[in-house]
C-alpha cells in the first residue's frame, strides 16, 4: 500500500536537512534523516542503537547509496526483533551486478540478534575493496524468493570477510546458490563459522552449509579457517560446507551436521560439486549424508566441467550415513571412524602443514579437531528430556467474529524433535488431532486441522506463548514447556488471535442502549472516554424528527465496539454544511468493531468524508488498531457537497474512506476490513460547480478503499465526478466476493464496480450489473462497465451493465487498463465485459486497447474479454450463482433506448412532423406491455405534440407584426381568448403580416410567399383584391407581407376581414381602425400594449403559443389570430 507524504511535511523535511547540513562539522558527523552518528579516531561512524543501524543502512524507505561507501563500527550488541521488514545493506534490486556496499563494517566483537529478512541476508553485495569483520549474527530468520545467491550474512562477496559468525539461524530459499553464511564467494573469507543453523532450499541446487558457490565464472574465491555446523537441504549439488566449489581454494575447514538432497543424488558431505580448478586442502566432513548417489566428502565434478577438482588431505566420518553410490573418484580422501577422528593422532593428520591452525580437546566439537581461531560451542552435556508442549486449537466464527476453543492436548518431545512440525507429527501419530499440510517455497504450511479447511487467503496460524511465530511450522524451534495456540486466521480477525486467556474468558463490559435517549448520549460526543467504551443495541430505535450529530469526529474517533445485535436504527437524519468533514452515524472509527447493525432510510448530507455508517475508518499500525465492520446493512441517501482536498469527496454509501497503514519503524500493518456489508444508498457528490469532475472518490459502498472488502454489495445509484464507481470510487486495497448493481454516472474514471484502482490493489471474484453513463455536458473520459481505469490486479470479474460512451476511452469492461493481460505476470485474468453500448454499437473490451497483429496473445486476451450482454449475464449466473433474467434486462434496455429516442420539439412547428413520426415509430417498436412501462411524462408530451401538429396542419396560424413606423399610440386589446389589432385612423404608417413560415401551403419550395397567393380584404361587404407593389409587398425568402402606409391610411374606422388564399386553401385576419376620438384617454389600453410587447400573446392554443416568433424590430407585438382560422380546402 502507498504511504503518503504531504507537501508540508516534505518542505519541512527538506528545510530541516539543509539547516543541519549547513551548520555541522564536516569531519565529525554524518547527518542522515533523523539521527547524527559520531566518529571515532579511525574515522569510523559509530552505530550505538538499533534505530541507527536500520535508519542508516537497512531501512526499506531510506537506503541511500552515498551511505554505503562509508565505514561503520558497532559500539554494542543490537536486537532487531521489533523490525519486521528490513532492507539488506546495499540492496536496491534482486541482483546487483555492481555491488553497492563499498565501505568497511566492523562489528567490534558485537552481535546483531533476532533479524528477520525477506530477501537475502544482512549484506546484499560486498565490493572488492570492502570488508566485514568481527561480527556475529544470531537467531536470524532469512527467506529468499527472488534474490540470487542468498546467504545469511551476505548474498555475494567480492571483498574480505574475517572473524564473523552466523549462530542459531534459519534460511529458507527457492534460489540456486544458497548458503548458510554467504551465497556466492569470489572474495576472501577467513576465521568465520556457521553454528547450529538450518539451510533449507529443498527445490534448488548449489546449496551449502557455509557457501552456495565458491568461485564463479572467471572469478576465484578463497576460504580459510572456517567451519559449518548446519543442517542442509537442497535438491541437488548439495554440500555440508559448499554447494559448488567452482574456482578457488578452500583450506583448513570442516563440516558437521546433516546434508540431504531431495533428488536423491549429487551430494557431498563437504562439497556437492568439486570441479577443476578448485582445491580442498586439510578438510573433513563428519555429518549425515542422505542421498543414494554422490560422495561422503565431494559429490561430483558437475556436468559443465571437464575435470574434477583436487582434494589434498581430506577426510570423512565412515560411521555416518553416506551415499551408496559414489559418482566421482577423487584422490586424497581418507575414511576415518568417529573413534579415529577423536583420537589425538588425527589432529596431526588434519593439520598437515598447518599445525598452528588446528587444536583439539574433549570439551569442544565432540572431541574432534577444531580451528584455534574459531572456537566452536562447547560440547553440550546430556540434556534431560524437554518438558511437554501444550497445544490449543481454536476456530474462528466469521458470522459472530469470535474465537472458539476446540481442544487442548500435550505432546512429550523426543530427542530428535527439533521444530514444531515434529511435535505435530508426533501428536497426529498419537491420534490427538489431525492436520494436513503443503510444501511451499518457505517450507510447509498447515491447510487444515481436524478437517477444518482454511482455503486461501485464509490460513491456520500459530502463536507460541501468546506471541505470533515469525517463522513457519517447519522452522519454528521450541525449548519445551511452551503453549502453542493454533487458530484460524482470516481477514476478519486480521490474521491475529488475542491472548489465550482472553479466548477462554471473553467477557467484556458493554453499555446497553435501550432507548432513543440512551443513543442520543453518543450523538455529537467528542469525549474520548465515552468513545472508547463498548455498546450493545438492545432494540430497534426510530430517530424520526431528530437531527442526529455524528458520533465522534475525525480528531476524536470511536475506538470501542458497537454491536447492533441485528437491530435497526430507522430514519437517521444528519445535515451538515458543505465544509464539514467526517459525516455519518460515526464520524470516524479507529481500532473499532461495528457489527450486526442495520440503518434504514437514512438521510446523510454534508461536506466530505461521508457515509451512512462511518465517515472515515482510521487505523493505527504502531498500536495494532485495526477496524472490523461486519454484517452491517444501510439504506437511504448520501449527499456530499464539499471536498476533502481538491477534487476528492470520499463519499460512500456505507463508509466514506477506509484506511490502512504501515508503521515506519516496525513495519507492522493495520487495516480496515469490511465483511458481509450491504448498502442500498443513493450516493450523490456534487459541489454545484460547472466542472462536474470536482467531486471524486465516490462509491455505492465505499468512497476510497485502502482496506479489505469481502462478500459485500451495493445497489443504489451513484452520481459523482471523478473516480466514481458502483461499489468503490477509488480502490487502493483489496476486494473479493462482492457485487454492485446500481447505475453509475460520472465525468472522469467512471465504472460499474469501481472508478479507478491503484497499482497495489487486488480485486477478485466480483461483478457489476449497473449501467454506466457520463455526466451530461461534460467531456467524460475513461468510462468502463466494470472500471474506469485499472492499475492493480483484477481476476475473475464480470460487468453486465450497458455503457453509454463518453468523450474518450470507453470500454465494455474498462476505460483504460494499466497492466498486463498475458504471460506469467499477467495482472488482468479471466475477466469479461458487456461490450454492447447504449447506442447498440460494439465497444472494445478496454478503451486503450490498440490491436497489434504481431501480438497474438494480447489479441486473443482482448477478444476473450469482449462479450455481448447475454453472454456476460450467463457468465455471472454460472460463476456467481446469480439469477439474472436476460429477457427482463434486455426489455428494460429496449425501453430505455426508446425513451432516449422520444424527442418533443419546443415549439412544435410544421417541420416537427418528421421528428414526431420518428418518435412514434420508436414507441411502436415496443410491445404493448413494454409501452406501459415507458416514462409517462415523455409519452404524454409526445401525444400532446402530435395533437398540436395536427391542429397546425388543419388550421393555419397567422401572426401580426407592427413595424417601426407604426404610431406609438396603437394598442392591442384582448377580447377573451382572441385578439384584435387596432389603429388610430390615419396614423398607421405600416404593418407586417406574417403567415407561419412553416406552413407549407402558403410557401413555395424556396420559402417565398406562394406566387399564386391572393391577398384580399372586404370593404363594405365587398371583397377587394389588393395590388402587389401598391397595397402590399412580400420579402424574398419569407412569407411576410408588408402592407403599405397608403393602404392602411385609406381605411376608414371600422372592422375589416382580410384573406390570403392559394389553391390549397385560405386563412383570414381581422383589422380594426378606430376614430381619433375613440382612441383618446385609453390609458388602460396603453398599459396593455406595453405588457403585450414584453411577452407572448395567448391565441387560444397554449401549446402552439411558442410558434410565434418575435421579430427584432423596434416595437414588437406578436399576435396569433384564432378569429379567422379556417380549415384548408383540400
């Protein structure tokens, strides 16, 4: 998971750095991050504490290459047991061709204890001019999955190592060239030892108790005055001291312990491979050699070398097990019995020409010769039997989130039992319990106990005396008298068990909530003592009429337990302003457990970091504070009106933000687990800005997830801006076994399941069915049926919803994928998306897919993802046991597509006919049952528009427009639903009459007034045909008739009926001319005129009112006259 560094913290750190550097003495100090190291008279930087060693040389976050060329010296023994994740000194990759450690490290006779490393030993690579000396490593646990040539002290040595030891340690490796001391030596090692150490690389070759390789390629290695007391397991080419002696000299050395080759061949008591030009001189092996073929001292020359290496003065213990078949004949090797090897004469034999190097006494090395410079442990006296070990087996109930003790028994260790797995096998043989286990790269792990399986990612874990074991069952040693607790580990218990006493006595104090008043005591509380207690809800509570304040705040989170006991809180209402942060039933939780709670019909409104149940689920890794939200259900609405930071709302139906964290010192991890939780919540995040992408991290269940979501769901619709998803807005954690069925709408990174996922995220066994659409009037980008953008791992996931494409990068499954679909490191596996979009076009499976004919694997993967709606729904039914009826979902989609095709023009004009006919055809394409499900408002609007069109076609509409020349004193009177236009006699200087331009019967193909149109007016009952050019004119390209001023002035006071007639029919209009005396004093009429000029005039047909367009002239009144409407003659 990512660790965030705020800008303010970064600036402060940089400022502090430069302030300190500018003032420090250049020769006396070394400033690095938090601490300053002193310097001794030799110029060595002095390491005085564990933190200084880790911070300067072994920090996973702070390994600067500039530190690695300096000289360091320990001033005390160091215990690194509290550090769970460390970086090898000088390592920045799995293999460094140019070693990084170029300084000198002097242990000064001190010991580094209890170190736990995940990829190789203390040092990664030691440069040719570098050295490590006078250092002991004790009780180290090292694993190596990808590091080449792993060793406990060092992986690769090109320099000098002197007077160093590895004691009581373990290394588990899946890599070739594994050694108990060093992986590959092409430098010089002297006066050093491996004591009581396990070297386990059971599937790898070139494995040795001291070194994996001595010499490599063209480089020689030298080892002198060293020994290995180790139990060594490899696949082949396994030696008690060295796996492969390729080039160089090994002298005055010995190997004791045991050697095993799982391939049953290619093994040596001292060297697995001894090839020319390597030499062994003054060496012996006294160990159990377990394989059918090989050699008691040296195994064979190897397949890549022409000649075997040379042995000068070599011996092996003939009383120990050895291979039945010797693969290679070597000279210079002599067999000795245990009695002979413990006799004084053997000292002279092994010493050869190095008599001062060897010594012998009965108290060390079981009486056999040893090296004067490297004292082995004293020969242990007979040890009485170890005390019985107590085993306790506990299961975990995910529904109740509790541990239950199943059984207890004791096992009496025997002499040969050395690890916990030995005791378990003994207990199984004694019928005390059963278990199954599997071998892995890291040894064996237990998969079931007493027929209770723990499928991945769950697993059986064990504590020793209430402390979780840092190593596996095949590596964990015991002293006798311990209590070993085996427990079922899973995400819900964070793979940790409480002390055994707490499991056996789980009683806790709870405050009981029996009424609304009891619950209201928590409302708005920031009392840390009150917030740390445990609570039980004993009945349903209705909060109608109550404006509830969130429990706690972001600064004062709830830290106790809240057990709903399957009761319901109804009608929760929270209303906060747009600047509020931490809004929900709980504003924030930290290290809390919330379970078996239902919140129904909630209305939660506020700024940001908002959810019905929890605003923010915080954690504390250093204090081991994890969160568990289990078996909780919520329904209602969430409205986020603000931002946490720029473009981030953190709004979710259940939880706004679910956090995780890692302690920077111990690397302990804490997280939020959401299990079996369900949200039926409509989530809306909108700050009201024009930029619809502002509100981000918006999800139906969780807005921003860094934790774990398991077996959970969301079904409410989601509206957000960026990173908006049906289940999760931004997923930076893990999700599995979950679903989302709500529709999603957003502007950037929008998906049916999540909006976007981070590079460390993992999503598995999940699906979404909701439709995905871009927000209107936005250039929406990265739209996908399952996700907008995928950067992490996604496996076995499906989206069936329909995507409405946005502006850029749309995909049936994802808008964009930053990952791999092919090869052994594929991050996207077994996924499918409905690629039939809303417009019934075919989408790519993911929007940024670029076909490459030469990459057939990618083409096949992309095509496999691309399925239609029916196939995607069938896959969801088959894989996840869903019950999607394709006929129902397809019918619903058909209805939605038709609704999108229903267009009602406003205004309705004659040329609206094609649009309305197309809309009606879309409706008629549905069955009668489907039509009943259409949006009623849309259907009614269509029917009303069709009636209006029919009326326009059968009853023409005329419009009068006054010209700028009209007398200002004219007025319009309203007579019921119809209108008249009146002029004062002699003052009308012009009048324009517009025949509806959309009315085809009065216009020709060019839009002009029909050339055969006849314009007339009845005067004294006689119809007079008006003369074109004298009485009126018409403008080219329009159907506007302009009456001349002379014609208007010729009219006497009275009412006139005019007519425009073509072969298709006619329309009539009415004019009224007032005498000058009748017009005087009509103040009311003047007011009416002003009002009429400001708005539309009712013509008796409200639907058609919008058809009358106001012309841009100085004084305008647009009047439709229904008075003279006539049906056209057909």
